[in-house]
C-alpha cells in the first residue's frame, strides 16, 4: 500500500492545477466554509506538493521531514501565566442574522414578493427582503427536503481532501469546524462547537475551549485531540492534501492539553492567523489506527469503507451516494440532541439531495420542472430565459454583488507590455461601456482593482473605472515609442535593431461571452493600429500557458478571498499566481506589512494603497465584477447573500428553510 | 491514333455537357454555385464599411480590398487617424473627396457604431437585433450584422470546398493512378496506405491539430480535410486505371513507344476523369459541412470570423434569436444541396449505364 503514496504525491500538482483552473475560469465561486479562498489557498499548497519524494515503503520518515519541526509545548499553567489572554468572539451565525433582521424593515410581504417578476433593482430588493427572512418559531417545516445540485461529483468524502466547489458544498455540511465568518467576512468561533476563544496579547497563541456536548455521528465525543491529530495528518507530506495545507503550514504547532482545551502556536503574529487555525477535522479514533499504514487515506480496505460511509462531525451525514448521479445527506439526531437533551438548534432541512448536473442548460430545465430548488443563472439565462410563466410559475430569482472579477492580464515580460504607459493605453482603448451594456446585458459592475469597491480594504477615495478614450490611448502609445515607422498601418518599434510590429495574441477560454469581449478589444485596438489575434484556447491549455508565462495577454478572473492577504500570491514579486510577472517592491512591502498589522483600520490603509498602486500600474485591465445570480424555488426562504454567494459563510446555507404547508 | 483520340475525348465532354444541360435541377444548382462565387468575389462591394473606390486628397483608393487582406488597405487612412470609420472622416479631412460605397453599409467583423453612417443609429445588440430594413438578416449578440457576415462567409464556404478537394483530388488521383497503372508492390503499398488513412477520424484529427497549433487558421482546416479526404478518390481512380490499362487504345499507345507517365496523363486520365469528378463534387459538399460543424463547435477560424458555422454557434446560447439559426442554416443547406445536385447530374451525364437505366 505504501507504494501508492509516491504515485499519489506525483499526482498532487495535477490536482492543484485542475482546481486552480477552476479558479481561473471561475466556475461558481468555490467557497471554503472554514476560511480563505480556495482559489488562493491552492497556490500556497503547490510549492511543497511539487517536491515529490521518491517512492518509499520504509517506515515513516523522521518528524523533521513530516512537515513540522519537533516542538515541545510548555505547560498550560505557564502559558496562562504569560499569555495575557484577550477574549475573541464566539458567536452563533443564525442568532446574529436573526438579531440583524429584527432591525431591518421588510419591504414587501411574502405574497407580494412571490408575485413579483424580478425586473428591477427595487423588485430585487423586495424579493430579497421578504423571502430572505428567517422563520418565526414553528413556521419552518422541519421535515422538509431540499433538492440542490452540484456541477461535478465528489473526489473524496474525506474532509481534509476538500478542494472542488462540489466538495465545499457537501463536506461543508458534514464536516466539523471551530471557526467561521459572517456575511461581511468577519471571522469568529462558532458557538455551536466552541465554549471560548482567546488570543494572547503578543498574537502568537490562540486558545480554544471546546464544548463538552459534541459527538461524531458514531456516538464518540469530539475532543481537542481530534483537532491536534488532524493537524499532524494534514502536515504530513505523504498525505495528498490538495488544498487545506495552505494556512496550516503557517502554524508552529497545535496541542491538545485535555479533551477540551486546545492551543494553536503561531510562527508569527499575523493578521491572517485567524484563517490559519481554521481547517477541517478528522475523527482521531478512526484514523489513528489506519493512516500510518495508508497515508493516501483512500487505498486501504478500511479507508475505502470510510470513503463510502464517512463518520460525520457536522449537522448532516451522507446516507446515499450514487457516483455521477446524486448524493443524499440526512440530518443526524446526535448533532442537536446529546444525552436526551436538546443542546443545539436543529437544522431546518431533514434531508438534502444533491443531484449532479454538469450542463447549465440542463439544470435550468430541472429548475423549471421543479426537480431542483436552486441554481446559479448565467447572464443570458437571467435576461432571456427566466422571464416567462415556465420559470416564474415555480421559481423566483435574485441577484446580489459577489466578489468575483475578470481582467485582461498583460505579460509584463514581453516587449509590448513592459511599459506602464502601454498597459494604460490598452485600458483606455477598450470600450468598457459596450462590454458592460451589450455583452454583459448591463448586469455586471465595472471593476477597477483587485479588491471590491465595497470592501473594507478598498480606498476611501473611489477610483474611477476606465472609460474608452482613443485619443489618450494613442498619445500614450506614441509617447512610448510605438508609432507606425514603416507605413504599413500597424504601430511598431525598433527593439534590438529589429522593427517589431505591435501584434499580439489574446488567450481566452471558449466561453462565448469571453471570446466576444476579446473580439471587442481586437476591434478597438484595430482602430489605433494595434493588431490582436484572439485565440480561444481549451481551458487546461490556457491554465498551463499562463502558469508557464507563455502568453502575451489573456482574459481571466479571480474570486476574492476572505482576507486581502490572499491576493499576495497574485501580486508579490515571483509569486505563484503572478502570471503577468508584475513586480513592485512597494506592493511586496505593503503585503508583508498588512499581514503584521492587527488593527483593521490600519490594515485597510495598506491594502488601499496597494489598490491605488495597481490602478496606476495597470498590470491588469480590470473589466467587471460578476455578480451572483440565483434562481430559487418559490418554496424556499431565508437566502441571504455574502460577497461569496449565498452558501459559503455563516449561517449561509443554514439560514435556508421551507415553510409548513 | 494520337490525332483522333483528343477529338473523341472532347466529343465525350461536349456530349456530357449537353446531357447535363437538360437537367433543370442540376443547372439550377450550377447557377446557384456560380452566384455564390460572384457573391464571394464581390463581397466587399456588397456589404462593408469601407468605400469600394474613393478619391481622397487627389488620389484614388480602394479601401474595400482590406477585407481580402489587411495589407491591401491603403495606409494613408490609418495615418490620418480614420480609426476604421470612413464616411465622416472622408468628408471632414478632405471636403473634395468622393466615394462609392458598398450596397449595404454593414461590417462583418464589428457592430456599426451610432451615427457612423450619418443619421443612422448603432446596430441593436443582445437579443434585440431582429431582421429589419437596416439589418436585413438581423444582428448577433454583439450587434454585428448577420447579412454582412454571411456575404463575407461565402468566401470561406467556397474556399473550404475548393481548396480541400483540390488537395484531396491531387493526392487521390496520383496515388490511385500509380497503384492502378503500375500494379504489383506499388499497388499493394498504395492500397494499404489508403486503407490506413481511411481509418483516421477527420474530426478528431482536426480538433487535436487545432489545439496544438500556435495560430490556427482556416487554411489548416482545409489542409487537414484535404489530406484525409482523398481515399475514396484514390480507390476510384485505381479502379478506372486498372480497367483502362487493359484497353486497346492504351496498348496502341504503348506500341507507339509512349512512356508510362505519358500514357497515364495523356491517355488514361482524360478517360477516367468523369467518374472521379463525381466524388470530388460530393467531397466539396461534405468539406463545407465539416467546416461548419467545426465552427459550430468553436474550432473554426479565429474570431472575429464570418464563417456560417460560427453564426450558428452564436445561436446556441439563445435559440429565441431564430435569425441566427435560419439564415446560415438555409445557406449551408442550399450550398451542400447544390453541390450534391451537381455531383448527381455529373454522374448521370457521364455514366452511360445510368443514362440507359433512366430511359
């Protein structure tokens, strides 16, 4: 069995590439219930995973090679004496939302909202306000079943193997976690599992005391030892963890002092530590006997059985799994009721059925016929295919801002785009209005930078979205030396004694909207003597070419992380996802500082400055923020949107419910 | 002997043409294809935004040639910052200028902007571009005129057919002739090669080669269709050559001392050509279909392209825009039908047995 581990590790980079690809193409934003953006997280995971070790059947390597330095934690009493503990928030996401909704004025009654066609911002606000509310006592049907769908099957049911959006959707409901964040991405410890959370004054320690009434689905208690054990498993390089190791690798150590007391030791006092202590948890009593024999966690007979029927630590457990077809989750009694007493609120749905549907046209048909209750709508579906009675008979639709943005990336290492003036000329040349109005049906907001305009890290003084100005674009090109020297209608410049015409390729995936945007750029640049060859490229090839910097320009997108620091691997010099080859020492410095400033207002200044510098430098021409567009069954209530969509935050999916008949 | 054979040969073709002319469907198809050629040749004069001929600052120019090749477009307009917009700039920058415009002022590669043609609004975009007086066949999601696209797409459709079957015909006839005339191990070799090539799935090959190429163009597609589509022609040619090399006129030619190349080219080929032309005609039809399906799948010429198949591809995301389906669909259907009718007409006109059977 050990032989397989090497093979698996060899495969790991491939896994990351595929998922990173999902990020670049922006499949529905992959949220990580437990923390920072999956998209960014993966990159951090890659460098160490590519260090594939030789295949080995020998005993486990010494601890130094196992991802963590040996560490002897001091006694708890000594820690308590020195730490000067500061209390951190322990909250119940559902209760917070309930409190918040008490302050809100309801814009419409449920019946009014259900009768509305969502054709204006006012109608959208009414629908969200009336249908997004939590139930009054006794109002929700606790026997209800919701039919959801995912766009691909699970790769694994093991919580630490989480990486695709389907896995985040499903394992987020069956997994156990200590931390979460609310709809403005503010982190906290969840009151459902945590009794107290404290951080030391120097920011190097986090102490968590667990509740004593939490059980695995097999009836054994969930303890601090499970979390400490999971940390060692995740950090073992033999275990092919695709995503969650980024973050935990910033930790020095995790130690369980008793069944309930857990201390996280950090390497540095970083603002991002709150995200690093947040990772999925394995049941120690199950895996401690098996994982050393089979570190892949899926090849041995025991692991195959576990894969089929995993032990759940969350409110739901998997009761049925038909590969490629559907996955059924059921609420487990031992979550809310322990020892005969109700200790937690029961989730609103008794059963959650996930159908696996890859094609968005098929899922729209399924939504219209009532086979599924929710889906993400494409702009064209939103505008043209969800107007009639066939849609609005059973369903309603809502939209909200989401932090997913698209851009043209300019390869700064090519002679064309090394000069900032040229990148700015590109932004001036592009007809942003035509893109937003015609191609995007007026549904998307213009983007100006890497952070969303409404986020706390965005500059106070709003940056102006680019507008087309061909005169400025031409002036900048002339200034940079790109004029038509040889009189052939195309701008050129002498580089190393050779006259290089300004003609470059634009890589884009084959989605019609994105090809249309690139074609628009081609038309615009054509007018000022710059030639573009639009190259629709198969998505894996596109991902590979951008990774290897074998491109001149591309169209791509990113989903924002919960923390601005996660953007570092796009902008820092030499960072893994810095496809454009951007390098600015000031930006590097600001990211490093931003991580170390704990006060949010002061941190915000750092990131705002980064945003301004990027705006000046234009390594990307930012295009638009892709908002959330969802279709929901009329029987569904309680959807509230965060910048990462309606599900992946707290309460997120847990706030959805169906009324009693 | 040599003196009489060309006379008989030309008599055969004249006879075939006489019989072909009697078939109204085949003649209508021929007229249709001729019309398409005319449209393809005159595309920039039928639909476009660049003047066919204009006088500017005392000299005559034909900017419309830019639609055939970018390098043919006079650079003086780029220098004078026309930015691709001729009507207003011509008047503003040289009041004494005049221009002959295309019949329809629409561009196959971009949407016409507001007031680009004095007094005319911008093309409708999204799903609002129904056929109208200005946009005869409607516009696509980006506002590009479908009529202009189809006129310019005619060139691609015809080129694909002729170029790919030109390649396939040359390969097929050479391979078949060699195998059929020489026989022996040459025949053995060419027949096996033919069979191997027959097994290659064209579509899959094109898809993979397009993915590998740095800058895939329509010419690559044509080359691949041609390089894989010659097997039927080769087999037919081989059969004809096998048959004819035994005939008396070949023996006679050999007796007069003609070499094998001369016999093959001068004596056998003209007599074998008629049956070979038939699969070539059908091949043109299927090449057009292949190109359309490739464009439909998104593997056609790079955007912005005016290929008929790519218009169909635009329709895929919104079927309520029926004009994106109907016009290119009908055009592809008619063209393929026309080639098939011509092929059939040719077959009947040249094959004496079929002629007898029909009587």
